[in-house]
C-alpha cells in the first residue's frame, strides 16, 4: 500500500513514517498499548514511497512486549469527509446570510451535525452536541412533534422527504416557528441518513396569522354588508371573484367566467351599457367609476348592485382592472320607495294647497259682496 520493500521498512523506525502532526497522538497511543490497553479506531497518517500520506485506521494490542496491529486504508473516506467539511463550511457562510441552518442525522452511528445557524436557532452554545434522542425533544410536544415523527417514519419506510412548518421550544424556553426540510439517503433500499435545512420563520408566521385574523374579520364584515371583490388581469381570460361575489351572483363556488360573461349578468339596456362604458374608460383612460345598476342573478332574480371599477397601469398600459361588488338591493328599493312616497306626499300636499287657496278665494269673494 505504501510502496516500500521489506528492507526499507526493517531499517527504519515506524515513527519515521508518521506525519509530523500525528506524532504526539501516536506516542500517546503507543504508551497506552505499553500499559496493556487495547486501541480501537485510532487514526494517523503514514508517508508513502511516492511522498504522499495515507490515512490508516488501527486496531492494536500489546502481547509479551510485542504490538500486534491491523490497519486499513481510510484515505478515500477521509478525503470525502474533508470535502464534506469544506462544503458544510461554505454552506454555513452562505446560509448565515439567509439565517438558514444545516443539519445531518446519521442513523447508523447515531450522530447529528448542526451548523452554527442551526445551533443559533435552537439557542444552544456553539460547542453543543446533539443526538437523535435529544434533538426531537426541541419540537413542541403534541401536534407539532407528532407531525415531524410521522414525516420521519414515512421517510424511513418509503424514502420520501418532507417540508414542515412546526413550533420548537428553544434551550431558553422560547417558542418559535421553524421550517424544516428533510431529505433521505438510502443504501440498499434502507434509510441511513437524514439531512436538510432549518429556518426561523417566526416573523413570517406571526404575520400570516395576523393576516388570517384580519381576513376572517373582513370576511365576516363583508358577509354582513354583502360586499365582494373582483379582479381581472388583461392577459388572462377569466375574472377572479371573491366568495361573496359568487354568492351575490348566486353561482356555485368555485365558478369561472370571462369578462363578457360577467358583464352579461347586468340588466340589458341602460345598466349593461353603463357598465361596458365604465370598463372601457378604466382600461383606456384609467378612469375609476362607482355605479349603482340593475343586475340579473344566475337564478333570474333582479337586484340592485353597487359596482366599483378601478384600474392598474404599468409602463403606460393597463394590466389589471379590479374593484368591489355589493348587493344594495334592499337599500335601493327602500330609497326608491321613499322617493315614491315623497313624490306622492308632495303631490298630495300640492293638491291640498290648491284646495286651500281655492277655499280662501271663495271666502274673500263672499266678504267682498257682503261689504258692498
């Protein structure tokens, strides 16, 4: 393996072949052997005939002042480990920018690697050493831990990776949201290693939760007010409707319509023409409109709606029209009824005034003739 002949080996001390950086550890191992201890998995480097060094892993024992040893060449393995270490260092530096940590779980040797960022996320010291038993305990007990355990079980059985968002409890008892991506390494159809990334997504998750609460509040408010939303990108054929907009149209959810199909819901004549003109003005002129028009639902009910139309331009060209859509039928009919009653009242009041004026004129004439 090293390329020496028997004479070269017998005329030199074995320490002559040991790498200078490994002399100290080799001396310590030799002393242990001299004290009757056995050495397992001891590694050092030996100089080969061509000037390169080989990594040798030893298993040794001393019997009657003679050292018996078996060594195996692990140079290729050490080269791969060195490359992996360099790769991890590179990834660590890259991921520090995005606060993304790396992790690796060796199921065969029960070893876990956590990068600097991974340890930072868990709020442990840089010299912290995790293992398979303790690492899982950082996941919040209950639904979150069960979710990860199930994903890992599936990965082990079927070799399927996972991408989860779960809550962990850090070493300082802080509760945070993380995204864990896990990949699987298989050997002979058996899972031997997990590896992946972990990222603190607490800020994003809190924002999502707040937005969801806001959306639920707005949905409840809009449901009471019967207000929906809509939009259409001009490079698309379909109009996007909110759930309330579909409800007002009395269409099943989900439903897709084109712009003209949507316009045809408006009552033919003045209402439809008004909407068409407003849409054209929005696209061509960027003009916003607020319309109260009559509308025929999918169930043939005639109602009044309030339609707001706005537009979005980019580089001088309209790319999107959007707005709101509200059922105002009750308010509009009450308004019309009020106007009709007011008109009736005004007409009746005018008639009474005419009668009063007529009666007043009769009285005046009667007095005129009596006085004469």
